[in-house]
């Protein structure tokens, strides 16, 4: 193990400005609004989305099923947790055959909406699904009366950084997160 510092960008968006509108969601996907009965489903989608990604090094709990479940429970219990900004994405393969393939959580942080753990599972990336989750979270922040939102993203996650820029986020700060990482 060795200490490594990961560069992360804090990115913000003004919710008073027009928010991007994604293209229609593919017909075999469904956005599911928050319900406390979906904690396990959000945790599983989070785990499968992040377990082999750089963020599992930055935040080791994302690389473990139990860690994702614990994190999801903690987020849902926060005073500022916003159910209207928390969404689950479901892929329907057949009448009784589906999987949870994306998740996002929203939290009120002072005057800001804070995006937590936006993730799409590997098999479902490249279809604009993250854009749909982000859109619904931002609308939820607006519904809650918030005028700004932010997220943090690991700088090495270039696909996510490009997505956030394209959707109107602007980098306002660079922060560094220390993490113990096993070396091969």
C-alpha cells in the first residue's frame, strides 16, 4: 500500500439557466424515482458501476458491495437528502427480466444541490443514460428550490469530465483526495 493523491474537479452548474434536455430515453430503460425500499437496488447499481473504476481507488467503499450498501444507507439518512434528486435506472430485458444499471443521489448542501455517485454500469455506457440521470437530479434540485448544483469528479475520468462540460458544468476548483492504493 502507498499513499497517492487523486486530482478531482469540483464542477458547478447554475440551475437558473436552461437545463439541457436529453433525447428520449430508449424504450427498454426506465427511470425510477426514489423510494426507501430501493436502497439495496441503488447500492447494487453503485457497486457494479464503480467496482472496477478509478473511483474505487479514491473511495474504497465503492469497490465493495457492503461498502456501497453502507454508503447508500448513510446518504439516505442525511438531513439534506433529496429524494426528488435521487434516481435509479432500470434496463428491462423481458417481462420479468431486468437489471439495475444506473444510479444518482442528490443531497442539499447549504444553498447547493450536491450530486452524489452518478454511475452507469459498464454494459450500459455510451447510450446517453448518465445524461438522463443527471437531468432528473438537476430537475429535482430545482423542484427543491435550489439555484446551483455541484459535483466532484476524478480528473482521470476524462469521459465524465467531458460529459459534465458538455452539459453546462464549469470547473470552479481543483481538490486533491489522499488514498491508500495497493501497487501491483
